[in-house]
C-alpha cells in the first residue's frame, strides 16, 4: 500500500511531569484489578494484558449480539487509497459475527458487538483472496479471510475493552504498535444518548506514521472533531522525517544490499521502499528482554528501545512497548460506539500528554467541570500544551545514523 500523491497570562498550568503523574494516577486507580502491560497478539501472555476482563464476564462468542438492548455499534472505514482486508478478533464478550472481510477504498462496514465486548481490529494489506482463503503481506490470519485469531506481525492495532475498570462501567481503548506498524489507524467515538457531553477532542485519536499521509505541521486540527473542540496534534514531525523512523533491522521488507547481504547502514544511501511495514523489537526477536517478560517483567527494568522511542515520537497516543500504559490508554465512561478508520486524514494525535488533567477528571468522576470544558475548547491552550508536552522528536540525521548503526550491529551480534 502506498500513499496518494499528494489563555490567560495569570493561569498556572501544570508541568509536563505533573501532568504525566496526574494521568498515571488516573490509570492506576482504574487498573487496580488488571495487569498494566500489553503483549503482542502472538505472544503466550497475550490474554493476560491490561485489557483482561474480570472473571464474571462470559467467554468470547463470535456473535453478532442476539439482544438488541445494549448492543454497541462498531464501524470500520477504509480511507486508504487501496483496498484493505480488516481483521477483527474477540477476546471476551459477544463479537460482530465476522472476523475479516474485504473493504474497498472509501467504503465502510457497520457491525454490532455486545456491551462487554473486548477485542482488536487491524488492517491486512496486499492480500490474495481465493474463496475463504486470503494470503496477506501484513496482518495475515493463517491464510483465512475470516480471521479466527489475531493477525501476524507487523500490524497496527485498535484495541477495546467496553466494560473495563473495577466496576465494569468504563471503556478502555488504545492504538497499539506492540505488534509493529503497517498502516495508519484512527479511533473515533460514536456517542450514546448518555455520553454526548464528552468532547470529541478527548476521545478521537490517531496514529499516522506513513510517509505521504501526514498533513503539514500543526499543533491542532479539526479532523474527526469540530471547530469547537480542536484536537491536539503531534506538532513537529513531517513526511520527510517519517521516512526513516523504522530501524533498518525491523523493516518488514528491507531493500537488498549489494555484496555481503549485511543489513545496510543509513550512510549507504540505499533508497528505502516508499512503504515498508515495521516490526516492533519484541515482534522481531521474541526475547524476554524486548518483550518485558521473565526477569524483565518489571517497568523499572524493561525500558523503551529505539523502535519504541521513534514510534512514540510519531504517534504519542499509541502503545510503543509493553509498559507504555501511562501515556497510551484512553479511559471514558461506558456507552457509545466506535469507528476504526484506516488511513485517517490529518496527523497523529497528542491527546493524552496534552489534556491529562481533563482525561483524569473524565475517567475518575465521569464528567467534566465547567473549567475543564472551557479549556478543551481553548485552541490557544491546546496548542500551547501540545507543543510543550510533545514527545521527544526523531533524532537528527547524524545522531540517527549513529543510533541506527549501533542498533543494527547489536541485533546482528545478538547483544
């Protein structure tokens, strides 16, 4: 798949550190009965991640829901220039009744899931379909069109738990790059009658890390929201900087290097493919160290690597590695539906870092005070906070060359 051508001075605002701590407290308070870790879909510990529902819920059922009362809309939209083949897997609750299908550019598919559904959606690319079989370059489901299990890496994931928290009355959701990255993904909230008060710029997130898909640099925008509630965007990266974010050894389809076949270094000036999916470090090595398991199952020991840092620079609201929950998990009151958009317009969002206090209040109290409602409408405040709280940007070309070369050598030597 390839992209188309294309406040007031007296206010005392919380620092980035206090904002992060503030929202981390919100998450930890809501996750007391769960594990705050996300594993790749293929990993043995996949179903013990932070999305695990407590035991009172029913096991996964294919669906669709038989009871129309309480059912939740799930919509999948393809805004990519090419056909994709979305995959859906259900971990708990009642699923949509289908696990995969073909979706042409510009088309959408409306489905329903049960009110306690927990599952994931992703886009498969470059599939060859023959009846019920489908062999795909990314996100493949063991050669099946209608997925029964999660797809092969790399794949950008949209993850949902519609009945999360200790009481089961909150929705947890995220965009995950723990399985790697293949195409841009956005998640849009469809309000229910009891949740229309939730501003869309607190809920509608996106991860866009494919060259040619990023809008021009800006600290806010109104894509998938409205002019009343501008959404904070990642303000610094560009289509040019997004070309090289994936470390060479993690490219799913690296270009051939003449000669000895060793992975190319950036100073070799070998042209990268216009589009190449990127494996996460964990997906590439499956090692305890990279996947944060075994003796590394500790946030004080397992830290983000080069892939995670670069992924976070381009997609601040996305999970980049297992212990990335404090700036990657969205929590809102239950109710309402969801739209997963592949190849959304605009830029990656920077909601969690920018509006942590507002999200904390929404997650803990279930509503927003008038003060916070005013702030989420204030474009100057939003842009100032987005720029101040932006994730560290991609490295300069010289530093990037050194880091990438070191990473390549380490991987090749098994360090």
